[in-house]
């Protein structure tokens, strides 16, 4: 009876130890699995953070480059506009200065005769500002004596800063030889050339 009891006690102890060991092993395995899962999640989170940081860094770098390029374009555009304004002012000033009384006295009769020859009509008006007309009226009256007698008239138009206009009396058609119109023609040619030159210079930077 004592022997059997001892065997039963030993069996219970053995089963209890084995059960405890199995439970401990299961706990350890689950803990290891949990730790591995946590480490994997942490690794993925770290990779996501790094990827987001790299993406944001690239975005900021591209944004900075775009801002620098835009600032460069703005500077070139401002410079081009300033050059165009200066050149237009210079052209206007020099064109007006080029229309001296001697030049007008030569150009106006030529323009009038060319118009009459082309259109066959003498019903024309020659428009000058008051100052130029006062200066040139005697000279032009002599140079265009026959034309004036047949219908050409000399008139004042103070909206013309320099130069002259020739047109039909009804205003239906005219040629604009004013300093302003000629200056605009020069400017229209030069401005695209300025843009082309600046664009070319910018590409070489």
C-alpha cells in the first residue's frame, strides 16, 4: 500500500512537472512569436517612415528647384520688359528727332505724289502738328502748288507728336508716317528679337 501510494505521488509530480514545462514552453513560444511580430511591425513602420521622409525630401527638393527656375524666369522677364521699355522710349525719341523740317519737306511731297500716282485721286489731306505745319507751310505750299490747287490740303492735327499722316478727306483710308507709328514698327521688330536673344542667353547659363 505504501509502495503504490509513493508511485502515485511520483506520477502526479512527474505529470505536474511535464505539464508545467509544456505550459512554460508554450508561453515562451508565444512570447517569442509576439516579440517577432512586434519587431516585424516595428521594422515595417520604420521602413514606412524612411520612405515617407525620402518622398517628402524629394518633393521639397523639386519644389525648391521649381521655385528657383521660376525666380530665374521672372528675373529674365523683368529684365526683358525693362529693356523693351527703354528701347521703345529711345526709338520714339530718336524717330521724332529724325523728322526734322528738312526731312519732312522732302518726304511729304514724295508721299503725296506716290499716293496720287497709285490711287489717281487728289482729294487728300496732309496732317501735321501745329508747330511743324507753321514751320513747313510755306515750303510745302510751293512744293505741292499744283497738287494743292487740284485738291490736296494741309491740316493741323496736334495728336501727331512728329512726322505726318496722309489720308482721304473723308478719313476712309490713310497712311501713317507719324513718329509714333514708325517707332511702333521698329519696336514690333525689335521686341521679339530681344526675347529671342534673352532666351538664347538664358539657355547658355
